[in-house]
C-alpha cells in the first residue's frame, strides 16, 4: 500500500508475486470510484479487500501481511490493530498514528486525524514532533500493544523521546 500519491501502484507487489506470494495491490484514493482525498480512511474497505483475498483458493487462511509505505503505513497499522486476519505489518517511512485522515468503520470514527495541518509540528531538521502529535490524535501505538497480544510486535514508546534540539 503506497502513500499520498494515490492511484494503483503495482511494481512492489509484482516483485513479491514473482517470489511466489499471493499479492493484492490495493489503491485507497485517487483511483476510479475511490475518494479523491485522504480526509477519511474507511476500515470497512480494507476489511472487504482482506476478506476477498482470503477467499481465494490459493491463499493461505492462516493470516496475511500488509506492506505499506509513507501515508499507507497509517492504514496498515490500523488494519493490523483492528483486523484479526492481518497477522503481520511491514511499515516503511510512515507515521504510527493517523495524521490528516480520520479512520472510520461502519460510519463511526475510530481514530481522529489532525484536521488542522498546523497541529503537525515540523522542526528545523524536518522531524515531526511525534510526542505532541500522538497526544493530539490519540496514541495508536498503545492501542496496537493491546490488540497484538498474540503477535510478535516491536513497539516504540515515542512519548518519551524528545526531538527538540
């Protein structure tokens, strides 16, 4: 799952498929009839895709992994936290919380994103102040700790890290 450029990007999925893995490249905005912005991410859409993939005859039903980059990381981590079928999440260069998007399911907001972009504090060296942001949007890291009890999970407690220098 790619980041904020939108559309359908398949080259990383094609690489995994060439090594014998069952792969679904899933766009989540700016593609055909999908939303044109990222203000709301619908967990039900991702759950339907997971369930569809698991119904395919050559796909193992023991669980599946999600590989995500940049903005896609937010969705992947939420999938890992809320969808028991997702048993592995690989996150590359993304945030461990909802930034500008709300995560919704069945019409209810599960996680609130920062609707005001000024809440994303950028420092001199272009680091985002994670501790402040997680206090604003709700700490998805602590939620993932609770949800992944049966999984091997590495969790950073970013609220104790200072990026001020």
